[in-house]
């Protein structure tokens, strides 16, 4: 069952989109933003400014080259970052958040901090749950 308009916060449909509806295109955007590699890349670029691919890869430990490349392409397609190629030897590629991408920084930085601050509590809850199952 979906939520009714009366159950949604006011101003919900001002944009003309409603992610609670099955066919709303904003769900695709939420899928991108909710990806852990995209979220971490946005926070890294937002806190450290423009970064080369190798600098970004070293900031986000554990991300494969394939996943980072795919994440950066999705972000560029959605207008969240710019990719600047400087002809040199070797070629230099820099990534930087766009003004649109910058608008996500406070939300995602806060989410990252929340996860770090509450990980011990979540681990306890998981252990308790797993012991019941």
C-alpha cells in the first residue's frame, strides 16, 4: 500500500515528483544518491575539493576501479560533478562537485557522521537480533 497525500508532509508535490509513487523518476536519482560509493565520493569531493581519480580512489578505501568509474559516470550524467581532462603526459583528469552536487554535501556528510557515531549501537542491535534468529 502506498501513502496517501494526507499522510505526506506539506509541500511534498511542489516539485511535481513524488518518490513514493512507483513510476516516479526521482527513484532512479535516489538509487544513485543512496549508493555507498556515490555518497562517499560526494563527501570526499565536498570536503577536499577537486581531486584526481587516483586521489579520490585513495580517499575511498575498498572501492574497485570499476565501481568508482561507474559511480563517477553516474554522478556526471546526473549533473552532480564535472570531469575535467587536462592534456598532459600522463593525461590529468580532475573531478569536482557542481553547485547541484554541493547541495547534497550537508545531507550526506551528516549521514556519514551519523553512521560513524552510531555504528557500535547498530552492531549491538545486530548481535541481539542474530542471537534470536
